[in-house]
C-alpha cells in the first residue's frame, strides 16, 4: 500500500487527531474531480462562448483585447499556469496579475480606452483583495468584463457580480472547495476549468487531452506519494522547484504548498529553469532538494537537462528529482525520475494539474514529518484557510 492510501485508510478518530481528515482526500480525489468538472462545464460552453465573444475574445485585433488573470496566492498561480495556453488559443494579450498588486496599483493597470476581460480565480470567493478589486472595477471601469471561477457559490465575489451586465460566474462543485488550509483540488480544478475556457470554441480538441490527464493522474499518484514520503523522511531544510513556460507557475504553487504545509520549517523557492542561474542559484546548498518539472518539448527539455546536470556537477543539491511525462535521458542527470508511465503524450500547456500533485504530496508528508497537522499546519495562526479581512484604502 502506498503512503497516501495508508493515510486514507486510517480510522476516523486517528485522522481527526492528526489533522488528516481533509488534505489527503482532497489530493487523492483530483483525477475524479477533473472528470466531474468537465461534465459540469461542458453543457455551459454555448452560453460561455457568447459571453466571451461579447467581451471581445476572437474579435478584431484592432480592438486590442487584454485579458487579466486575477487571483491571490495559489489563485494567482492558477493564472500563471494558464496564461500561455489562453494566449495561444485566443491570440490576444493575456497577463497574470495578482489581486494583491491590483489592490495597491489599480490605476496603473487600466488603459481606459482598451477593452479588458478579467478572469478572477478564487477558491473561497471571499479573498479580501479579490473582493475589493472586483468591487472597484465594477464601480470605476465599466469597460471591463468579468468572468469569475470559484469553488464557492456563496462567496462575496459571486454576490458582487450577480445580475450585472458583462459578468459571468463559473461555480465548481462543492467537492473542490477544499476544507484543508492548503489549496489542492481547488487549484487543479480551477486550472482545468481555465483550460476548458481556453477551448470554448474547440472542446473536441481538449477532450482527448482531458482523458490523458485523468489516466496520467491516476497512475502518477501512488508513485508520487511513495517518492514524496521517502524524501520527506530525509529532512531537507530547503527545496527549490523550477519549470519553464506555464510550468514556472506550477513550480511557484509547488513551493507554496511545501512552505504552507510545513509552516516554513522547510524553506522553499521557485524559479524559471533558465532564470535560476541569474542569482538565485546561490541559495542552493548541500541540504537542498532540487525539483525540475521537465518539459516534453525537445528544445525546452534540453535546457532543463543541462541545468540538472550542472546542479549535479557542482554538488549544489543533495537530491535532484525530475518530474516528467517520459523518462528518456533523465536517469543520467537526476537521482529520481517521476513519470505517470501511461504512454500518453500530454503537452506542457496542460501539465500543471499533473505536476503540481508531487508538490502537494511532498507538502503533506513533510508536514507529518515535522510533527504538524496538514489540515491546520499553522499552529501559531500566521496563515489561515481564508485570509482575514484587511483594511481597504
């Protein structure tokens, strides 16, 4: 039995006592929830296409539509795991912007005469920054259309756009509204919903990708859990995640999961593959776990292999892990290679929902290793499931 299955099979009382009632289940349920999200959203695509068309997607390039992908924390990284896919499919400017940045710099991001679509991601729909910037945009920027993707139909963000023109909400199934502190299935299902939005006019092209993701996710989980448990037991003090393209955003989310779930006991950071050499490589040391999300695209992959090789040659990390779709050439440059072993070719643009699961599992087992409760891993209350209300100025 793999370590994740072993945790899931604990008796209810032990799960409650160890803070394992929610997080392990929410990680394990992901492939099944992707199927449910697809089934839920597919009938809505006709209305969604009309909304997006009215907002300017697919319109004249002279109109210069700008799409902002808005969120805070993990919800920001949802956008950063989608921007290049949306840009590729819609052929327009797509910019991930944290709602925390929009709150402080609101006027600097708006071009008054340019049509804009904001796609806001929020598990709870109650993030104080998300609510504040949405309400301000509704009041001061009528040229902006809004699409909200949330796991909570009762959140204040959904209430704010209810019944308004140029606004629409996608509310995912309540099963994705994670009860644990760390976003896991909410993250991957919002990414998957974003992938469907990108394919609103070409869902027949996305359907086989979804099937591959589900197969790969089911196959990846047991091996990823075993590797994550083994590595967590080695007591790394620092972990670095790197990726290229949309997997840069996924590396950010992996780093955040491990940091949150260990309450900072394991220090984490992330970088783009080629960006690491430009200063951040100085943070690697002999007690670092180095994780590379390795591309399937030939040119990109070669850069990533070169970096793994360099980290090994310079002895900059204790252990190197390569997360990939296929193993070719990786065992020579990594101590561990994690793949789903399904034979499915999953393009990089769709891989965030797969690759992030290793970061989630590493966070889960590292949390247990340092004696924390994964459902509530912040004993001092430094962070909480939903950010408390803050002063809005």
